[in-house]
């Protein structure tokens, strides 16, 4: 039998103490590395020479809370079911468009669509336009405000004989401010449901 020229290395014979020492060393490295982290990155945009910032009150869209909607709900409350905001008239102050109906326990109450604004210096918003009158018996779906335009899909009735549960006419509608009033257009033909 021939003996090796290289003596047996101590680390080739693993024992539990070897693994415990290795685990302690790795834990120490991890702990120390968490103390020495690079600083967070900071980026700054140069400020323009003349910077104008609108006041926070002017930029905030009107809230629907406390608004007196032109809706007669009798003993039940009115409910804002959808709302969206955008600068519809291009004056730099956003308007809020709200879809509102009476909180009925049964049936499908008709929706009203109202445009709210708050004049500069005013404390409460007010209704400035009615886009959909609840008397017309429409239910509003697919409602949005974008690019100074209000769009909605209106579900309605072909005759008064159609039950309120089951609208049978679907109409896409679009409203835009022309400087004096909101003009309604119909992007596509009405469909029967």
C-alpha cells in the first residue's frame, strides 16, 4: 500500500461542528452586508425658470357630497352610482359628472346624469347641466369622461308598454361642451336589446 504525499486535509472530513461554523460564518456575512447598503438613488428635475402651480383648491374636482340634485325621490334617498371627473370646458378646473338615481328597494330606478362645477371662491359645488333626465327612464351603463367628452350607453324603452325591468333599446350617447351648452350626439345607431 502506498501512502499519499498530501496529508489528509481536516476539512474533508465533515462533522456537525464544521456545518455549524459554516452556517455561523454565512449568517455573519449576511448580517454585516445589511449594515453596509448603498444610499438610495436620488434624481432631481431642474425647476423651470418660471413655474406656475395652480392652487390645490382650484385643481380639486367638485365632490358630490351635499349637492342638491334636481331629483324627486320622495321618502327614499338619492344615490350617486357612478361619477367621473375631467375638464369639460377647458377652463383649467375639473368638473364632476355624476350618475344619480333614487335608492329603490325594488325595480330599476331611472338614472339622471348631472354636471357639477364649483366656481372659483365658492365653497359648495352646484349642478350646471342635466345630460340625462330621470323622466326619460334611462339606465346608464359604460359611463366615462375623457378628452373633454362625456360618453355613456343608455338603456331605455321603445314604448311605455315595456316593463321597467326589461329595457329593450340601447343607445350610445356623447356630450361635448360647445361654449354655451352640452351638445349630445349619438356615435352609433340605436340597437334593440
